[in-house]
């Protein structure tokens, strides 16, 4: 009879360990998924910021060129 108790306790311990291992695996998967989602969001945000900065710098350069061209034309007319 004592042998059956040991086998039953061993099976119960294995079942409990399996449940704990499964819960740990699920929690690891969930935290990894959240970290991946956060990383993807950060990459998208950095991309949008970079695109905005490129557009803003291109716009600033264009505005400076137009101002310079207009100023050159105005000064050319004044001198003539």
C-alpha cells in the first residue's frame, strides 16, 4: 500500500510541476509578445519622426532657396 502512495504522490507532484511550467511558459510568451509589440510601436514612431524631420528639413531648405531667389531678383531689379 505504501508503494501506491509514493506513486500517487509522484504523479501528483509531476502534474503540479507541469501546471506550474505551463503557466510560466504562458507568462514568458505574453511578456515577450508585449515587448515585441512595444518595440514595433517604437520603430513605427521613430520612422514617423524621421519622415517628419526629413520633410521639415526639406521644406526649410526649399523656403530658404525661394527666399534667396526672390531676394536676388528683388535686388537685381533695384540695381537695374
